[in-house]
C-alpha cells in the first residue's frame, strides 16, 4: 500500500510540474528579419510575361530584356522587416520605410499585412523557425481586361 501511495504521489507531482512549451508561431515571427533572397515572377493571364510580350509582337529577345528590366530590380531587393509584438511592423528597403499592421493565423500558415486596406498583402508562410522565415504570395491586378499577377518569394533570416 505504501508503494502505491508513493507511486501516485510521484505521478501527481510530475503531472503538476510546469513544462516549457514550444514557442507559438506568433512568438517565432516577432523580431527583426533581414531579406536574404527574393524572387519575382510575372504572369499576364495564364502566360509568362515573356510569352505575353511575344504574343503582342515583340521578339523573344526584346521580351526577355523587358522582363529582366522589370524583375531584376525586384529580385535584388535588400532590406529589413521588423515584426513587432502587438501587431505592427516596419519595413525598410531602398532607403524608404513603410509601417503597418500584421496578422498571423493561429496555425502560422498565413501572414497578412495591412488587412482590410488597399495595401493588403497575404503571404503563405512556407517556413517559420527561430532563424528563417520564407514567404510566398501573389498580387493580382485586373485592369483593362488583362489580369497581371506578380508572384513573390522572399527568404528572410535573423
């Protein structure tokens, strides 16, 4: 009987000990992140930008030059993204700073910047760890009967 009481006491004691829990996605994302990689691709309707420009009468070389001029600057982007507790952020790139609000779904799979505004951007969180944050997202514009989609992949580190 004494052995059973001791055993039950140990079980209850261990069950009541506090455990350090794993950080939540919201905890992990807060901090100062540096852009390490960026890749931008552009589609017009279902066509790549090059395919669309060739269909409009340009040569393949001309279309590739235009695409390179458009995407090279975006692919070479440098800067920081500071995600602050309380739901605000600031980003610095090319000497300019932008601020706004952020929201992360509880499962950590979707990051929305500036929700409900004209600047809203929804990212899919591909990777989120203590040192790496990889985001992908699409920005679509429907103007003049043409759908332009810019696909962004950003790798951030701390």
